[in-house]
């Protein structure tokens, strides 16, 4: 090693002297002897060409000097500089090469990022291609080697819950203003059982300290559950208790913005806005350990008639949300182009590690069918149902969903359910349906079982019972005729009314 370094110093010294003697000191002499029009027939263009080629030759030769650096020295030096400047532990392999285009840089194959948790190195990421771009100034003195930026291509990150402290500590200190750029990669998240529970695809991201914003800046573009999204995170260094995050997915017209301020080691307060299409919801929240409590902010919401409260548990992950709204506009819920259907169709909520309960209560002031609607969505480890959802008409009675299930079947998204209608006043029901008087036999309950295909927006009636009596042949024939129709317009009130009246007629005999 000593012999190599000694030879390197001798060679550098020789080259410096050679350049000085041959090029700089003799430049005037060359000009006098060869570029003087009285002594030479060389054209001005040729003079310029010779000078340019000479300068280019020496410039390329100068840029090539790092090829003479000892690889072990480069390996150790780059690791130290990356840690000191970027606050990240890189483990650099011996697979190091040097290139001058597009600008001078070292290329390292199969480098790693390590997390020294409890002083035990743990691999966070494998970097198939790491490029470290260096300054061109004073390449003769390798001790003055300076890093300009970092580019990473094709990386895989494997993260567990205890690794989040690594990223927290990283952002709580001032980063380098030299950018880290990554293109193409994956993030694998593992649970406590060391099983992969989620995958995020990385298109690109950048990480650096922004002098103008006085903050650490992280910009990310990727994909989760086949849903493209962008993320921007900022951590102010002037006040390390303040941070903001902005997430957007244009595919489902979704935007989430959050800002928070740390009040103590265990407590944080924050504010966020969530936008769906033309709706905007603003929320205030408190975070304490693994529990988040939140409520709606009427002042900044675009929906003043809507309010909500909820609790999110992070360990284990679970959340419960209760929403109160006026005039829910039920028709929009069953619109196949609505945002709710898009969420189901993208299969975002079929995550086996997701548990949640949504409760929506709505007073329907302008609805001719219902006075009160209560929708309950239950998500439990990939199983989804709407049990205990109810639709109430003060005069007629109540319809309740039971034994429901939303599931995937042969590339279709199917909702199967029982609908139990308890009739409070059959006369009011007949009046609403305009049932012929000859068919008006008192009814106490109606039991319906159906399948609804969310992909093709079609309903299949499996069974209809009046007062718990099995349907007779006439009723079965009516159901079969309805199911055989290719384009059933189940949202057409008049057609549905006529079907029910005919079924009531078969029931009444």
C-alpha cells in the first residue's frame, strides 16, 4: 500500500511539472513559432483547432486522475464523507469504477444503507447502482476530494416498525444541501413476524436541505396498491417541532395535506385537509403515543353541514370514524362513477392488515323515500360488510342490511346481502308504491337477498319473501324475468315500483 501511494505521489508530481513545462511555460513560444502569420501558413482556424485539442487533451487527462487513486482509499474515504455530509451510513463494496461522463463520478455496485440500531448494523437498503459525483477542483490532491451529489438507481428498501426511528432522527437534523436522487426501486414493509405486508414502488425521489425554505425537503413519486401518488415532506430546522406533508393521487382525485407541531415528547397537535373531487374536509387532531383523536373543523371545511369525530389506533392499526351529515344524496353513493366506488374498484381496502369502522348518519330533509339514513362500513382483515346499515321512513318503516359481504369473484367485485324491511304501516307502503287496492293485503315484513356487481353495475335478485313465506311459482317467474334482462335499470323508480306491486299481487293471491 505504501509503495502504491508513493508511486502515485511521484506520478502526480511528474504530471504537474510536465503540464507546466510543456503547456503553460511554452505556450508563448508555441504561439511565436507556429501561430505567427509571418512564419507560418497555418490558418487561424487550424490555430484554434490545435489549441482546442491541446486544452481538451489536458482537461480529459486531468479528469482521469482519480483512476489512479487507490480503491481501498476511495472506499474508506467515500464512506466517511457520506456519513459526515449526508448523515447516512453507506456500506460501499469494492466494486468501484470511475467515469468522467456526464461529469466525474464513482460508480459503486451493490452498496448498502445501514441502520445502527443499538450499535448493531442492520441493512435497510440494497443499492444496485450508486453514483457519487465529485468536484473537479484540485484532483491532484486526493485529500481534498469533494462530493457534489448522489444518484441511486434500482434500490430495494426493507423496513420494519423499529426502523422508523432512523428516518425520524435523520429528518430532525440538518441534511446536506447536496441532493440525493433515486430512480426506480421498491419499499417492502415487514410486520413483527418478518412477513411482507405492503409494497410501495418507487419511481423517483430526492432528499436534500433547501436553503430557501430552511428545511429538509423530501419529494417522492411512487405507487401503492397500483395507485400512483406523489408525496412531499418538509421538516423545518429553524423550528424542528414543525413539519408538513402533502400527498396527492390524481387517479382518484385525492389530496391530503397535513401540518403538525410537537408540543412535548409524547404529544403533538396538528391540522390537515382532505380533498375528494369538489369536497374538502378539514380536521384538527391530537396525537399521543399510539393514539390519534380527531374532529372536523367547520371553519375551513367546504361542507359546513358535515361533522365527524374519530379515533385511530396505531398499535394495532385500527380506526373508528363517526360522520354526521345533512342530505347525504344517496343516489350518488350508488353511482358507479362515484369516488366511493372507485376506492372499492381499486381494491384499496382489501388489505388483510386493515381494520376499520365507518359510521355515517344523515338526516334526509329533501328525500321523498327516507327520513334518516345510517350507513355502517365494517372492515376486518380484508373482510368487508355493511351490516346494521339502515334506511328509515317515519311513515312506512325501516330497511336494514344484514349478513352482507363484499368480495372478489372471478375478476368481479360482488356485494351480497340480506335486506330486511320491517313494515310499520302497510297502508303507507301501498300508498307510496301506488299498489292497486285489490292487492293490498297487510304486510309486516319483506326479506330480500340479492347480489350486486359493482363492475358491471347489475343486480341479481336471489330471493324475496313477504311475511317470511317462500315465494310461489308466480313470484319466482317474475324474479327470473327480472334477472334475465341484460340491462336492468334498478335505479328506475317506476320500474322497481311496478315489479314490487306485481310481487305483492302474487303474494296476496
